């Protein structure tokens, strides 16, 4: 059972954490792009609608990503595994 725990811990640390970080970064960039576009093109109703959607989807993406991170922590603590920690580099 310890080898399974070690394998699962390595999968979470080496694969899932970087994917979560990448997706959160993409959602944040979409949010920033939408906010910048909203400020820049506020006078044009079509561009304002597009920018508002980008801001909304950026926020939705961030909520989903951090929700997944929380669900992973709940699941790992429920099964007695070590919690999901952010990436740390030596």
C-alpha cells in the first residue's frame, strides 16, 4: 500500500500540480486580457460584450481550477494520503 501512496503522491506532484498551475495561468491571462479589452474598447458595444465574456470565463476558469485543487485536497485527506501541496523547487 505504501508503494501505491508513493506513486499517487508522485503523480499528483509531477503531473497534476503543473497542469493545475498551467490552467490557472491561462485562466488568469484570459481574465486580464478581457479586463484590458473592456477598458480599451469600452465605447464599442460589440467589443465590450466580447471582453465581458472573456472576463466572465476567466473568473469561471479560476473558480473551477481552485475548486479542483480543493477537491483533490479533500479526497487525499479522506483516503489518508498526504495533502496536495503547491510545487516547490529546490
